[in-house]
């Protein structure tokens, strides 16, 4: 029975409706309606809150119940009923349970005090996950990156495909550029990108992320586990995003969603008036801007460098997709730089040998092949001829050939020429 229901019952009764009709339309019993009306009338007559309760056979035992609860605050209703029965109580267990709810002190959550920070002192960052029905791409699960300045409440938002290390750092840089600087500290939950683990409840920060934070001059701070209200300035706006940005709109693709998000930030979120300040985030940001850490001249190098072995098809693999390299590198281990839009492959001497557009994360098993990476017909003919000759040799001749050409096939040696034909025959014995 909530206060709104009590108000509706009394209002309808004052309006001339019968208790039967009130009970039927509100989905409660007539006894409930009668009890509420009696309690209200008793209270209006000056009877106080105790006048709401009808006499009960449990009333004489209430001092005993209070005494037991004082000694055993966690006493259950079953144990209390057993103790009262030993003292002569003959009523039901449900009656004891209901009275126990009234007598037991209710635990109340400590009030959350709004903690305000000075201009440029703190930012907060977090992710949210959404399932979006795109009209051109179907239903996809995507992640919303959010970075908000604590003083001005101005934020940067972008929907991304993953929460991996490179994506998180890349969106940080975009947030810094969007907001014109960096706050002195930033609050995070215990995401693996930021926190590698804990030792005696003390967070151990990811050294790679610390290097990024050092480059931009801010201090990462991991919040206590299972305490989301610590980051309330970034947690609460997610509900605003859902009700204002995502609600009542359809999106064709992820890029279209981000275009609408950029417009929404500029024309809705940044210009709304904040109740606690009486100003817009854009106005407060102008006050905060001089206190932010300036951006460095050289941006942090975010793009990861991986090492991949070139397979027998002349492809390296990234995210289950294949990217071609010149066929003479088959079997070699090559450095690969992955940007937001490209896959760049280098030789062991760190010379660029191939560049491909990054295939979509949602697509797997695809191949990006450049025709010039395949051997010419003349080279293929020579290779087949050499293979046939090698298969006619005996074991000692093959061993001698392997020793001469070098099985590792190190580029730049005097045997590099024969390695081009030896690679496909490494299985010969």
C-alpha cells in the first residue's frame, strides 16, 4: 500500500464511489479499502499513528518482542514465533512476521552526497553496451564510450565496436581533442585496459595505459569495486542518452548513429541547462577550459604493432581475415601495424611491403588480396620445375641443399635467391 494508492482511495471515497467499486477498479480487496479509510479517519481525528492498528492478541507480547529484538537484532520471525509460543502466545506465524516488520529497525542507505570538483580537476570515463537494430546492418551489439568533465559536465560520446585497448585509447584522444584539453585525473571502473589486477585491494594499473596517461599528463584513478555511485557523473548520463538520443530514432549504420550523436551533443546535450548550476555545459566548459592540461604537440602512438607469420597462401591473419603479402615472404614472421582503417605490413627490415583496407570486424573469413603479390607465370613455371627436380633427389642430396640454402631463409644472405624456391619444398625428406 503506497501513499499514492491511499490518496486515490480517499479521493474516490470522498467523490462518492462505493468501497466495492474502488476495490474492483484498483485491484484490491474491500477490507483493504475499509482499513485505509478507517486509518485515515482515525488519524484525522487526532488518534495518531497507533490508532491505525486494530487491537490484536499480539499486543500484550510487544514488550517481549522489543526486548528480544534489542538483544538479537537479526532474530528471524520463525525464532520469534517459537519464543512467543513458549510464553503462551497462540496466534499465527504470519501475525508475528507482520508485526516484526513494523518493530524491526529498517536499514537505510547512507545518503549519497554530491561531490563537486574544481575546474579541470577531474573527469570520468565509462562504457555502456547496447543492442541496436540498424536498418541497413541488422541488429548489432555496440559499445558507447563516454568521457565527461566533472566540473562542466560537458562530455564526449562515440559508439564503437569493441572495448579493446586500441579503441579505448583512440577514443580518449578524440575526447581530449573535442574538449580542448585533459583533466588532471580521471575515474575508471576496474576495466582490464586500465587495471591489470589487485593486490591487497590495491589496484595494479596496466603499465601500457600508465604510459598513455603519462604522455597526456593525467592520473588514472580506479574506483572501489561495486560502487558505481563514485562515478555518478558519467553513469547517470547514460539514462539521458537512452531517453533523448536513442529514444524515438532509427539508424541506418554505425557511422550514421555516430553522425547523429555528434549533432545531438552540439545541439541538445551541450546547451541544456543544468539544475545544480543554472548554466549549460557549454557555458561551464568555457570557465573550465583554461584549467585543462594542454594537448601535446605529438599525439600518442596508439596503433598496435603485431607480428604475424605468412601462411602458405601468402596471407597474414588478423581478426580471422586474411591480407596478402608478396609471395616470397611465405613462412616469414613480419611486423604488422593496425590502424583504425588500414593494415600495414612491413618486411623484417621495417620497409612497407603491403597496405590493405581493414576488413570489418563483423566479417570473418574474408581475404584482401593484391594481384601483384602473387608470383608471375614465369616464376610459377620455374618453381614447379625446381620442385620436380628436388623430388628426384635422394635424402643426402636434399640434406645438402637444405644446408646450403639455409632453412631459415634469412633475407639478404647470399642464399636468398634459392630460398624463393626452397620455401614450398620444406616438407621434402
